[in-house]
């Protein structure tokens, strides 16, 4: 496997063809107050695999700092759409812009994207520490800088003291934390998560939902998330998109404003009228789409 393919397999989504000089030019042309602009805009994107129409005419805006979830049944094209938004796949037609610019901006400072997959995809022969360090090592980052970044990433996912363990010694939830730490180690501005918690039990999933919200806030990230679960989507999202199938397109979208008094208590939010009302509304829209 080449270095680039290895990086991609771990969810590092830089455009490896881009030369640094060009990135510099692009960055300087951009208003650097990224909080004001959309992180991603997609216009009329369509995707075919051979002659199969997978995604049809999707247009959307991902606001900087938002938490956008996509829900839809298996096979409706969620992963395909996500991979295009993460620049791991190119649309057949239509246009995607990142921070108002084309894909060449991805990977420059303040313009990084990382992806987390449903399977933690850890290297079994490597320790937790080595797994998290890998993306930086492959990018040629110095040892000291790598060590510092890995320690920070371990703290962020609350895995201090676990750095010497191997993947087989970890629970499912801990493996997923390592996978998230490996995505965070490159300091992403957009974190793309494809059904990350689908295989976990409900208690672990709830804890990780809380963690991801905390991380989003602490690290000031834009998060894009896929789940099968309406409850999970309503809990984590500020924007929620229901996809329809054959071909995948947008059936409905919602903005979810969490009441200020519930911001600091996920336990209360989970049992609040506001939460249940949103779950009901989204469930009804989902039924309409299917
Ligand atoms: P979801 O994530 O919603 O389950 P996917 O985006 O993985 O859906 O897949 C949507 C459809 O596209 C499926 O029918 C799948 O078989 C097909 N598909 C996905 N990736 C490829 C690929 N690389 N080549 C051909 N077909 C693909
Ligand atoms: Mg999928």
C-alpha cells in the first residue's frame, strides 16, 4: 500500500496532488474569518457508479461550526455522499466547494478534514500510541511534534494511560475513541463521521455522543455525521438531513435549536419535551420519505 492510500484508509482526506505553493495562493485569497462562511457548499451534485445512479441533484450548505447529520436506510447513498464531502470521491456532476474554494484548499492550515469510519480500522500490530501517531508519521511530521500531538489527542478522547495497549486489548468503545483520536491528531477543522457508533451498545454510544459534542465545542470543529438512528441524530445535530433512496436525494432537512438551559446537561436534554418533540417531527418526516 502506498503512503497516500494508507493515509486515505485512515481517513486523512488531503488532496495529495495539491502543491503547497498553490495552496498558499488560494489561502491568501480567502477571508480568514472562517466562522462567517460555509465550511462546505454542494451544488447539484450527482454520482453514478458505472451506469447506476446513486446520488441525484443534492445541493446543501454545511455551516462552519454546525453539526450536520444525514439519516436514511442502508444503501441510500449516505457513505457515497459523505466521501464526496470529504473529498475522497469526486461527483459525476455538480460542484463542491470547501470554505468557498475548490478542493485545492483542503489540507492547508485551518482547512483540514478528517474522517472516522464505522469500523475503527486500527492497525492490529501497533499500539494505541503508534496507531494515533501514524497519520503524522506518514506526513513526515517531526518526532517531538508528533509526540506532543498524540498526547493531546489521547487526553481529548480520555484515553490517558492506554497508549501502550494493542487494539485487541480494547473494548469496542475504546477502539472507536482511538479511531477518533487518530482523526483528531491532524487537527481537523471538519470531522466527517460515517456511522461511527452503529456497532456500539446504547450506553457506550450515549457516552460517545456526549464526547463528540464536547470535542466539537472544545476544538471548534464542523462535524458531519451519519447514523441510522433518529434519536441519535436529533441528540447530536444542529442540522439534520433525511435522505431518500434510489437515487439518494434530500427528502427533508431540519434545524435543531437546543434550548440554552439544556446546553450543559445531556441527561436532561435526553428526557426533555423539546427533544421528544423533535424526534417525533423527524420520525414523521422519515415515514413520509419511505
Ligand atoms: P449507505 O452508506 O447509505 O449504506 P452507500 O453510499 O454505501 O450507501 O451505497 C449506495 C449504493 O452505491 C449502494 O447500492 C452501493 O452498492 C453502491 N456503491 C457504493 N460504493 C460503490 C462503489 N465504489 N462502486 C460501485 N457501487 C458502489
Ligand atoms: Mg454507509
